[in-house]
C-alpha cells in the first residue's frame, strides 16, 4: 500500500515539474513573410560576397583572365564564357551566379529553371551550412521567377518543393 502511494506522489510531482518546464521553455516566434523576404535578399547578397571572395582567392593569372571575361560579360555570349571559365576552375557557386545573370538577360522560364537547378545541385559542393542555405534561397528565387513567367511549369514546381523540403 505504501509503495503504491509513494509511486503516485512521484508521478504527480514529476508531471507538475514537466508541465512547468514546458510552460517556461523557450518558444520560437512564428516567422512573418517580411522576415523571410528580408532574409532572402541578404542571402542573395551573401552569394555575391562569396563569389567575390572566390575571385579574390584565385591566382593572379586566373584573376586577369576573369577580368577580361567580365568586361565582355554584357551579353549572353560573354556571360557564357564566364560560366565556362568557372566550370573549368571547378567553382560551381560562381558559375551559378553568372548563370543567374544570364537568366536575367534572357528572361525565359527554362533558363530561370536551369539557374535554379544549378543552385540546387551546387549545394553538394559546399561545406558551410549557411552557404547551402543561401544556395537554396537563390534556387527558390530562380524557380519562382520561372513560375512567374510560366505558371504551369511542372519542373520548376517540383524543384521548388524540393528546395522547401531540403532547405528548411
């Protein structure tokens, strides 16, 4: 009889303690749409800063070659040359960044979706979790641009869903 009574008291006390701890526990605030939009714009800037850091870390010979290509990168042919340059140097994030510039020039749903795919698949090549979040944000931006041009583009919808799943 005494064992059952003490067991009941211990269970009630533990329940009350658990209830108090859960009530006091740190609760995360719900994110507002404005906060998400602000975070997205900073992430895009982060990618630009990351690309600039990659360029500044290149050897002098490659920097000069890139500077010549960057001067010619006013049309899609020049941008394609910069993309190829970064692909040969095995710098996928910089390649994605310039592919997004190409998408801005061409402004077609397929090119925007391809830019999003490049960002999405580049995540496997970066080690920093913050940088991968930035790549997911950029990919979502590109997929949304593709869907704004062609709302029924199923490939962009599917990849956008992957980004929401993987990036959160």
